[in-house]
C-alpha cells in the first residue's frame, strides 16, 4: 500500500475519501435506477437533459456530502484506518436509507419524510405495515451485502492509489459541470414555469433544486405565473366561522339519538358483499347504502380527519398545530353525550389525540393492548360491548369503533377463510407488475371477514337492548386498498387517487328512515354536517362549519378533493388532477394513465382552492 497513505498525511487521506465517495456514486445510481424506472420519460429536450444530468448530479452530491463528516474527523484524527471505518459506516447508512426510501417510493410514491420517521421512532410503523420474517431476512442479507461491497471499495481505492493518477482534476471539473448545468436548467424552468422540468424533482429523494423565481421577482423582473398556487396562511384558523346554534331534542320532539360509527381500516367500496361481510351486508338491507362514496384521503389521517371535521385534509396540519378538535365533538359534549371511543391502532399515530379527539383525550384510551391487530380488534369489540352493557342509560352515547386487521392483512389461526387461495407469508418485496394479486387480495378479504364476525356481537347487543330504535349506525372505511387493478404496479394505499384507494363503503342506519340505495356521489365530508344538522339540531348554514353537505341532499359538487401525504387530488368524473405541495399539476385518467394534453378546469380549481382557505382568518 502507498506509504503516503500509511503515513496518515491529511492530503492523502482526503484524496482517498474523494475517490471512495466518488465510486460510491455508482452504487447510489444503481439503487436510484428504481426511481428512474418509475419516472415517465419527459417531453421536451430540456426536460430530458435535466433528467439526464440530475440523476448523476444528485447522487454524486449525496455521496460526496459525507466528506463533511469524515473530513472533520480527519482534521482532528488523521488516521487512515479510522477514517476508512467511519467512511464505510457512513456510506452503508446512506445506501440502506436510500434502499428503504426506494422501496417506500415504489410502493406508495412518496419519499421518507418527517411523518414516516416519526412512525418508525414511536413504533407506529409496525402497526401500519407489518413486516414478516422473510422481509427481515432480506433486509439483513442486504445490509450485510452493502457492508461487504463497501469494504471492497475501500480496499480497491487504497490499492489503486499506490500508483500515481492524473484523473482527479478532470473528474472534478466534469462532476462540477454536471451538477451546475442540472441546477441551472431547473432554476430556468422554475423561473419560466416549465412544469415538465420542475415536476421531475419529486422522483429524487432529498433533492434540493436551485430556484430563481423569487430572486428575479425581488430584482424587479417578471416571471411566468404559477399554474397553481396552494393557499397558505400565517393567520389563525377561523373555525367555525360563527358560533354554532344547536338545540338538543329538536328533531320532531324525540329524544336525542345515540350515534355509532364503525370504521374498518382500508375497507374498499367493492368489499361490502354477502361473502366478505355477511353481517354488515344483512344489516345494510334495512339501511341507506351509498354506492358512490369517497373518503377525504388515501391514508388514515386524512380519511378520519374529513369524517369528523367535514373539511379537506389540507387543513390537517393547521388543526394539528393548534390542536383544534372538530365542532362535532364540541356539540356532542355540550349536549351531554357520553363517549365510547375504541381504536385498535393507537390514537397517537396519526395524532388523533391532538386533532379529532383533542377535547376528550383525557377521557378515552389512546392505546389498546394486544400484540397483533386482530387481537386488538377483538379487544375493542369486547370493550364496546361491555360499555353498552354497563353504560349510563340516562345519557345518549357517541361510539366509535375503529378496526385495523385488514390494514395488516391479519386474522387469528383457525378463523374462517372463505377466500382461497391465500398468501400465507407476506413479502412486500415480491410485489411487482407480474405478481398475481389474487392470494394477496384473498388474505385481505379474509381479514375483513374476520372483522365482520366481530361486528356481529355489536349488532347483536344493539338488538338485544333494543337500541336500534334510537341509534344512528354508520359503517364505512377510512380509505381503500389497491391490488394493482390499474396495472401500474400500485399496491396498498397512499400512492394514488383512483377509486381503488379512495372509494369506500357507506352504510347508514337511521331510525325512522326507509332503506334505499343512493347513487349520487357522496363523501366523508358529508358525515359531520349530516349528524350536526339532522341529529344534533344545528341551525347554522353548513358553510359555517363544514365544506360538505347532508348525505340526504342530492345536490352535489362536481368534484372531490382528496388528500395525501405530500399532495392532493381534484377528482371529477372525467379525470384526476394531481397537485403537489410545490404547485405542480399532473393529469391522469380514471385508471391513472397520464393525460398529456389535459388541463385543469379553472372554475373547478378556483372553487376548490377557495374552499381550502375557507376556514382561515382573512
């Protein structure tokens, strides 16, 4: 080995680091090819040049940025063996995190972010995405392989540097030019609103592109206007717009109705059937069935949020920041309702304890005991049935039972399995466009069936106590679940806004109302205003407290606004307009195929954007 390396001179150690991290750029590019495979090749020469430059430029900067850490150590401790060890550890961490991110992005189309890390840190991720032993085995083998490759790269660089090479300056100049021109093209595209350029950024993890629009505006130069400007406000929320005036016992002079909402996580619109959910299906025959009902999100937090607040998921962060609960809970408290809230997954992740149930969080259990989702589902069923048996019969009650087994595709040994064949051991890494979804979907349906068996005991108890004479009962889901129905390699939820991830069952049993099937479109936005106006006697105009309308009104908006983690979609009967937080817009048909020539209906978008700012102080 080169004696200058063994002498631990800082210049030679820095030289070793430069080449080590440079070679690792190619490792990152191999992993990054997963993002590239999901990215449609853009139209336009400059867009294509940007993509061509941004990939090597981004991963080069990602690798070389590790010199900030190892370089500082070199200043303090110029020992090649310690710097080598540290560099191997750093690159192993980068590669493992990038690998995890690529899997997350492939499944859900969003990168690792603060919310995901929060779930990982507090353990909520294992309730949301159970990981089988096969998946853990693949992860362990992958990490070991990464460490082995890094050690080999480190030894190769040491051996290679034993001879003199004159490539360093030329490689450095080429790398700087690649990075510079990639960033320059994006800055130009940002200033000129070239969405075909700027929208490519979302495929690269942690990419920080150069922008020019704000700088040029400050210097007095005019730039092209953005297609979409997502409303933001530094002012406080104004929710509700006016104090609610609600009168208990207002409906035909009858006593207050009990209210029960039963939600099944990931329950999809076409999975409320006689075979999958026989008990709910029988109950629906004496209820109102809404066959065109959409959630307010493709993820739990936004679906449940819209259900209780009657507003878009775009308000989630503002409500969370101020820990503002929904007026539905406020009115129920004012009218003396007793609360019986039972959720299988913890109510702290997502932060429903700081949003939906913030006003009663000290009165309810935020976590249910049980090692698995199906165990917790059984526990919350027993708890709610026990509550019905021991409750104060002088008080009306509001119940919420939220099942989670389908989210984890789980049910106990010996449970009925009407859907066959079944994927016995789930390995998410096996999911791809060629994978047969039937066994996977059957396992999901069996978990839904298991929840239906539990729900039977709740319906039996309601019947035994004759509570159905005065209890509103709602069955629905928080969002849907996709099994690659569109052929675009989408699985689960969180990843797109097709009906498979957003349309859910909606069964409403309302004492005094006849059973019927409703075809007009409805959504989770409509649940809160229906309860507030029709059951709790609120006289305010609905726009004082919601963006929805009564489920009993056939007058509907021509669109749904459905939220995701880093974007929202405007869904009409013709297309899906996907809007990212940065303001970029993409257009898709109902099967999530890109519509290159489509444009957003300006009036519809303007109306939706107005609603997104409706509950901010002006």
